[in-house]
């Protein structure tokens, strides 16, 4: 009886393995840090003080994701494309997805704007946008769908002859383009100074999306894009501060006094404070002496 149970379990395990979808054979991890050394001759980029991104999945409730500092000074890997060296110049904050660990390959490098965790957004991407763990700046998003070249497949992946790129603004689709490797386009239809530029470098699609191809275990498809988002005009002064992220002592309060203009109070710089002061009129310096003379005149008249 026990022998029969073992046979059944082995058959079930074999069926599950044979029907498993495509999965990555090489572990991929996402880090954040600061760009340090770049060596174009070796196609490498290093980030220092790296922190690793990870999530816990409780039985009930939403995943809890956070960053954990690594016991390592820096990580070095090859870049997704030489365009990396036109996007990064050194010392920028970066989110990076890596395949193969230290000495492996960067799948994605994304330039980050904002110092606080609750304010961090992506302005530039080199690599696969599907690996991003942070949203794009300006309330934009970019989605890509690869169209495979089914005559150019190897194992689990096929070359992508085209890609369908969808740009969304506040969740609403604003532009969709089908482009081939080397082509690009720019969306700037919001009339607020913002723009999204997307350039398709290269890409792969899952082999199982082609007729006659079945899923198997192996590397998952990856693509390389260059994406640059220009935020709306005045974004740094207005949008990056919110009620949930601004400290109480940084908030400016407007107090309206009946019969007068609004007065701004709070922590401001000396230059800003001087600009808020009411200009002194020529008569203001004589108010005290005039009042004193009037008082003396009344006293003398009573005598």
C-alpha cells in the first residue's frame, strides 16, 4: 500500500513539473544605492551602499516590502546598454535589478528623484521597465508588450520584432505606439511642460506565445528600453511635498484676517521672510513723536 502511494505522488510531481510555466533559471534581485564607479571600456557600473528589496507575504493581508542594507560596500555588474553612460554621470540615486549577483548583469537601472522613501520616483530608465518597483515621476506609467519573431527562438525566448508601448497619465491611456528596435517616440500632450520619451533598444518575448511552442523551465524574456520623463513645470516646488510627507514644522499656514490680505506663517528662509514683510512707509517713523506731542499739548491746555 505504501509503495502505491509513493508511485502516485511521484506521478503527480512529474505532471506538475511538466506543466509548469516558464520560470527564471537565474535569481534576480533589486537593489538601491548610489552610482559610484562607471567604466565604459568594460561596460560596467557600480553602486555603493546597496540595500536589497524584499517582501514578506503574510497569510492574511497585503505584502510587506522593505529595503535591507547589505554587508557589502558596492555591487558591480555590466550595464543593459551603452546608453547608460548618457543617462548617469555618477553619484545619482539608483534602483537597479541584477541578474547573477556581483559581477553579473544589470537588467534595469533607474534614476531616482526624491530623498525620502515616501517621495521617491523614477525619472530615467535604461533596461526593462517591467522590473521597476517605484512609479514614474509626474503620475505617468509606461507599459510594453513584445511581439515575437517566431522564427528566431532559442529555448524559452524569442527575439522581439516589434513592441507595443502604452503611455498612461494618471492611469488613463494617452498614447499607444508600435515601434521596432531603434525607434522612439515622445508624448507631450498634457500642456504642463511634462513629456515622456520612449526608445526601444532590443527585446525578447516568451517562446510559448508562438504557435506550437510550449512552456518550459528557463530564462524569462527581457527587454531594453531608454525612458526619460520630464516632470511638469514647477513640480519640485509644488508636487513633491504632500500633507503626508511634510513635517509639521515645514508646513506653511495661511491665516486670513478680516479686512486684510492673507498672511503666511511657518518656517521660512530669511530671504522669504523679508519678502513677506510689509514695506515701511515714510510716516511710520514719526508716529511715536507725533503721539507724544499731542499728549503734551492736551496736558498744557488743561492747566
